[in-house]
């Protein structure tokens, strides 16, 4: 059978949905020796990807929420003569009617539309495309029970149509690191003291402003006075509040912005952080805390959305993300208790091992097989 995968977000830089698509494709090609796969890709990843006997690629020039996505991409899909199409994000042509599966990673824009979605057109486009993708698909994959519940509530999806398949943590993440690499990373980013780590994008729902306020409170006590806060990820021009808050609280010499970091450096940061802090107000899955756990780092996280579901009851310390004082107190609790740090490292590492990309791909392949076997047999 011929299965298409929307790989427009495929990325070897391992960020967000790009990592999901990369790991899905990688694992499927190792697990499945029966089906043929067609990847619909954007440049520049199209040029980097090497085809094989069972995996082909087609170049697509279609931005999300564009007319070309709805018309040109639709025409490309129809010409590909697929038995099944997997849209790895809800941005799918609304008139595509052949058998399909769609993965919904989150409904962030439904709860936190942000400054980029401040026009009526974008809000309408988002709701139209999301609901059409869910309605037109044979099955929907949600990456957490929380996302499934949101889909049922917001998109009116039948619970029986939605399958929860958790994402995974890659083998490149682990507690044992190369000392020389770690020291090089510290020198590169001027990390000279114990530090708290945040990794991810800079957006309103990521709640970085309250993290910075909590960090300021933490530094008022003896246990936090020598701490640094390391924030990775690309600066978002839509959210100047992050750097503005750092400046207002006179933290310029204690907060480090690394920008996007290569995966090898990211692992080194996880491994050497005193604690990983995840203050998000909403997530569909929340992969970074699991990566931190796999690297043996104590995790302090928000107690809302899917985060407790994914991070586990005993594997993290939770706080109210709307309360900087509670965030600060929760971090302080970890800093002052070495036994708690040890317990979080051990429980977190054990918990993170439950999540693998191979398991994710295997369950996804089972959905493909179920749909393909239900289709009318082709005439020979």
C-alpha cells in the first residue's frame, strides 16, 4: 500500500513537531517493510533527505494557512495516488476526501491565540482548517489524554475516533555526558555558576515572564543568590516582555540567552542544570521535561494542562504557574533538599523510559493497518 506523510515540518534541527515527523519517518522505515511511503516535504529538508526503495519524496511549496496549501497541495496529493494520507499537523487541505489520519499535537491557539492570531481572518482560518481536518479523517491521533479531551470539547470530535499515542524521548538523551563537551558548552554561553534551565519557544503561553519574576524572588534568598537562569530558544519579536522583564528586575547579568542550540549542546545543558523549570500554561504533550528527566535532571513544572499527565505524579515538583511566589518556593524546595533532588533524578529517569519513538511509530502503524484493511479491495 502507498502511504503519504505530510513532512512539511520535518526537521533535522529537532524542534517541536519537526522532531515528531523526523522520528516517525525514521522509525516507520525501520519497522515497516511492506508499505511504500511518500513524504511531502518543503525545502531545504527536501534537498537533504535521501530516498530509498520504499520511501520517496515530493517537493511541496505550500505555506500553512495559504491558498496554495488548500489548492496546489491538494492537487499534488491527488496526483500521488495514495491509499492513505497521514497529516502530521491539522493544516490539511479542507477538500481532501481520500482516507486520512491526522495528528493533533495541541489546541494552543484555541486557548492562547497570541499576538500572531489577532485578526478575524486567521482565527476563522484556524477554526475552519482544524475542524475540517478532524472531520475528514478516518482516525485522529492525539498526543495526550488532555489533548483528546480538548478535541472532544472544542472540535466536537467523537471520543471513539481519537487514539492517544504518546511521543517519545530519543536515545541521544541520557544522564552520562562528556565532561569536555559540558565544559565547552559552559564556556560558550558564559555559564559560571549553578543554573536553572528553560528550553523551548518564547511565546505567551510558555509563561517566561512569571519564570523570570520567580527567579528574581529566588535570588533574594541565600540559596538562590548565586544562581543563573539559562533560557534557550529563538527570541520571538512578538514577545519583547521577556527581555523587558529581565531588565526591569535588574537581572541582565544573571539571565543567559543561548538562542537555538544544537542537540549535543542541549543534552549537555540538561545534564548539568541544577533543575529544569517548565512554567507553561498550556501544552499538548510537553516533551522538554521528559528529555530533562532522561538526562537525570530534577524537574519543577506547572501543574496545569497535560503536564502532570506526562511528567507523572512522583517524577516532578509542581507549582501554580500563575503565581511567581509559588514557582519560586517550589524551586527553592528542590534546591534545599539533596535527598529530594536524588529522588527526582531516579524517579524521573525511570518514568522517562516509558516513552519511546519506536513505541509511538508502532502504534501509529497499527492505525494505518487498521484503516487500510477496512478499505475495499482493489480490482486486479
